[in-house]
């Protein structure tokens, strides 16, 4: 196996540690994948393996239709959705799926998260949208993700009655979006419980998003940074 | 003691670590048991021992009326309920009891958790039901569990004013059901706080449940998987 | 120093680890003390020391008026309240104070926690009562604790606009009461957010309390048990 | 570099561990700084570096206009706000910024936290105020912090639609204020969810604040204390 794929196996395995660190997953319910740059391949979590037991060796390499190319176990049951996103969105290098609690509560109501926080403007550029209800087992979830996020600033979609999918230029960026989506969803929930959040001007949201995407992080990215 | 029982003692002791990892228990309030396959015996937590101090050696072996067969301490004060379930439901290989916070809040209101999440459809096949109020110290709790879960898809019951009991083909499956019950109870609670969750079609719930029980996990179970 | 006091210093120091484990304290805000059996002395946390740095050597020995008998630092600023309880209630061997979040939210409203949970009936025998508002710096807090808990089943009192004090036959029992008070306060809060908890019969509460206090734990207490 | 600055680098790096311990930050979203006593310099977190990777060596030394004097990476994107505070408030030795969840929910509504808890009276002397909405990238945030906190008892300000800034005589005190701000914000939120907190007399708030600031901690500060 190529050094590039070995490296991506390691990255994908260890990024699952961020899902447990931030409490985004229960049992084996979330997953991270990464595209193999320049090849029609992706690396994804095996299905049903405990987060404690994930390592570079048991990650699964699939083609972009979800067919296993290298790996001992079955890939995540969400592999078809990840694969669809990579086929449809060539700029995407990483995909994450969770049922993180607060974000999934918004998804259960089918309510997008309106933007009342500078942190949300920075990362999501405005509201976090809701995608359609879709059954697992084919391309429906992938299609719903792509239809919702194509041309949208947000790297996160709240799939109705289901949970969160996030995308990024690489797997680390998609994990960051999943962490920030839950953080914003929790704060927005709590703000709403006791009243109405103060509105933000669209011009301010635009200015924050533009700055965060284009200024923050222009310098060389430090180790562990993003 | 047989190798089989030694192995089950180890499994039951270590599965309690999942109850603390997911915050399902306070002090010594929850417990896991497993049936000894092919023998009228079960292995269960000792009463009142700190989760830090549990190990294979201090687990208690009882018969299926809760009489201690091997073990230095008293068995869990919930032993009678576990034993009743094993006597009445031969397909059950593991039982878990917790007072996990969100699920117990539904139990305190006596309100079943309606199904608005794909994760709930997968694991529970629909609503998580409420069982009767019952006093500890006899077979009443066991009878309430069995009456509620017999013929029901859900492996979890919310015992009124009390907490959660879950069942599974083995102790690990029952622990998974306890983890997922709290996860679903928390998300459903939060969704309801701000409005009404979007309804799910019964046909979709049925399709998800059927797939999860029959397709997901058909392949050989990986180490740590379920 | 006597072996007995050395042992109590160790016990009190290590029991603070349960306050952090269960998230009952922020910064240096909670404290545990124990009576020295047969002597007019108590052992208590030093004031303002990080939980990471507590050990047997920096615990403070005071008389039952809060005067330091042995110890390098000032005792907890809540020492006067602990001391008053030991003077007034000879059966009490341990006292704990926290601002644990959910219990303190009930205290902020001045609302007792009605009993809708078997776990509350077991440990508290009914409602968890509210004590008066009292300023720190004299005996007022101690008097409020004693006036509220004398003759009451509950080992916990919600001091209005302040936080929780718990008592026990020893420090470990008082810590257990503090852990269970927050656990019950959280579940009761969540149950109430979505409606009215199902009532429990007083006879059932009495039966549960009687059994828990008199049957549970009759056998020799195992290591780490209570 | 001087020993003093080396020591401050170490202190600032390690204090970030309190932000993660208390769950005040997600990903890389919060930051701590300290003034270098007697010099027009401050030490602050680098931008976008994971909390796991912070150490004395990668902290950034800036002047009080945010210009890097020593350091390999870019300073925190919030450096301008920290610097403004040090320029305008000579008594301030430490500044902390977080988006801690409950405090930020109050900030999102633009609602100050009224004082219903003795812990809030102790640390904040009354309500925790709201500061103006301000865009990042200039002195607006710093001006909003200074305008709100100058002459105010509270060391914490809830910046509208944004998050929390706290100040202190040193960085440790500012971190303590950030921890206590979230603790108080959470308890106050929960109290309000189920009704109206019991009012506190202004005279009691004043007495508590006076005692805490002037009596508590008069003795030599123990290791780790404050």
C-alpha cells in the first residue's frame, strides 16, 4: 500500500478520537472518512468497531462507490453516503457523520439553526440548513446532503430525523465542522429556551465569514492547527 | 469454576466500565448481568461496590432465583428483577439496569419516548415503552419488565418513577441498548423542549428496524463490535 | 499525630476526588469534612487549594468551633457551618458542601425537590427540603442546616440562593448524599421541564426508605461499598 | 529571554488546561493572556493551535498593540482585544476569552445575569453585564470590554452575540472568573427554566462581595490557591 494511503489511514483512525473527546458519538454511531487525493478512493471507519479499537490497520479503503478495495471488515454502514458526496463534490476531501445530541434535536424538529453567534458566522457563514429525510441503504442520503450543501456556505447539514453530516477540504476540517456544529447547536438551543436571541445583521455575518475564511489561517498552519 | 463462568465474570465486570464511561450511573446505582449459557445460572455485580473496584473475582454467581452460588458479597439489590427476566425470557442473555438521567426523566413522567429519530428506529423499532410502578424486594419489577417487553421490539423499558431496564441476546447487547436508550432519550427531550419533532412514517420506522436487525452486522462481528 | 487522625486526613483528602469526578464543584468551591470519633475535633479541606493539590498532609484539623489545631493553611471558609453541625448533631460524622448545578438551581428558586423517583425515596425518604438564606461568616448557615435537617429524613438541604449541605454517619455517606442529591435534582428538573412527574404514594416512599436504610447494606460492607 | 517571561509563558500555556478541564472551549476557540509586569508586553496563545499542543515554547510574546515580539506563529485572532484591555486598564494582569456554552447563551439574548446566588455575589458582586456587539479585526471588541467593565464589580462581560471576556489581577484570576462565569450562568439558566429565582437583597450581595474580596484569601495564598 502506498505511503499516502498509510498516512490517511492513520489520520482517519485518530480523528475519531475527536468525536469521542467532544462527546459527539455514542457506542459506534459516528464516522469519519477522507478522500485519497488524486485517486478514486476513500478511507473510512469499519462498521461496528468500538472507538477504543480503531487504528490505522483496521480502517477500510473503498472506491467511490463504496466497494471495499482493502480492509478486513465491512465499511461503515454510512459508506454509500460518504461515497456519493465524494463523487458529486470534487472539492470535498473529508466527510463526517454524527448523531451529536443538540444538533440532532434541531434535525428532529426539522428546524435550521438561525445565526445569532459570531462563531456560527465564522464557521458556517449563516444558518445551518436542514436536509431531507432519507432512508439508509442507497444514494438517498448522499443526494440529500449534496442537494443541501451545494452552493451553501455551511459545511454542515442537519438531516431530518437523523443527524449531522459535515464536509471539509480534508477530514480534519470536516471534523472541526462537526465539533463546531454541536457547539453552536447547543448554545443556540439554550439561548432559545429562555427567549429570543438578539438578531445579527446580514452584513456583519458576511463580514465575519469573509474574514474567517480568508484572513484567519493565512499564515503557515501550525502543528495541530487548522 | 468452569472457564465459561470465568470468562463471563470478566465480561460482566468490564462492561460496567461502559456505564461509567457514558455517565449512566451515579455512585453504585446501576448493574449488568449475564446468563451462563446452558446452565440455570447468572453472573451479576455485587451490591454497593464502587465501579472502580469491580473485577472478575468479586462478581457474584447466582441461580435464576437469585440465590448466591459463588461469591463473597451480596449480589446487587436488583438481582430478583434480573433473575425473573432470565426465567421468563429464555432468549435473553443479558440484562442491564440504570437510572440514566434523561431516560429516567421520561420514566418519572410515565411518558413513552415516541420515535422521531432513525437511531431509535434502528435500535428500538419504534417507541420506548413505559412499564408499571413496582416496589423492589420481590418479583414485581421483573414481572413489569417482562409484561412490557414480551412481544415488543424495544429492548428497553422505562419503569415508572424508577429507571431503565434493558435486555439483549448477551450482556454486551443489553449494555448497548442502555447506552442508546439514554442517547435517544436525551435527544428526544431536547427536541421537545423547543417544539414538536417531525413525525416519521411507520413504514420508514419498519424499514429501518428491519434493515438494522437483519443486514447491519451480518458479516462476522469484528473485535469490539456488535 | 494519632493514627486515627492520619487516617481521617487521608480519607477526607481522597473523598474530594468524588466531588470532581461527579462534576459537583468548580474551581475550589466545595468541601468535605469528617468528625474525629471520640474527640472534639474535625478534619476539613484547606481554603482555596486546588483539588489537584489536596493530600492528607494539607488537610486542616480544627476543634468544633473551627479553631485550627493542626494545619499549615486556613481551613475552608465554610468551616464555621461544618463545626456548628458537629456541635449540634452528635450523630453526624461527615459534612459536605457543594454548589452542584441542578441542586443549586432548585435552591435559587427556593423550591424543595418533591419525591417522584425511587432513588430519591431510598436515599432521602421523601422531599429534599429548602433551608433559609443565611450569610457566611458566623453560625447562621450552620443554624439553618440544623434547623432544617433535625428530625428530617433527608441528609441533604438546599440552602436558599446558595447551594447544598449534606450530612452522614461518616464523610463517605455525606459524599454519597451529595452525589445522589445532584443526580436526583437533575432528573427531577428534566422531568418537570416537559410536564408533571407521576405522583408516588407516601406508603411506597415509606416502604422504599425503610428497606434501603435497614435492609440494603445489612451484610458486611464490601471494600468501597456503602 | 528573561526568566520572568519564561515563567509567564509556562503559566499561560498551562492555564489553557483549565479551559478544557471545565469544558469552556471547543476546538481552538478560547484563549488566555498575561501581562508581563513592568514591561509593555503580553504573552498569549498562538492562533489555531490545538490545546493538546500548547507549551511554553509556542506561546507568543506581543507588545500592547498586538505586534509579535517573540514567537514562531501568529498570535490568537483575539489579540487586539486583549491588547486594548491591557492598554486601557493598567490594573489588569490577565485576560481570558471563551465561548463557554451557558454564558454565551445569555450573550446571544443580550441578557445580563441577575444575581440570585451567593457564589455570584462573591465573585462578581452582582449582575454579570452585557457588552455591545462588535466586529473582530480592530479595537471595537476591546473598547466594548473596557467600556462595560470599567468601574463595574464584575470581572466578566457577556459580549453580545459573541461570548465571554474576563479580566483579573493576573491570568489565573481571569481564568477563575471564566470558570465561575460559566458555572453561575449554567445554574442561573436552569433556575430560570422552571420559574423565578428568589430575589437577594442588595445589602446581602454587598456584604458577600466585600467579605470575599477582602477577607477570603487574606492569609498567605497556598500552592494552587487563589
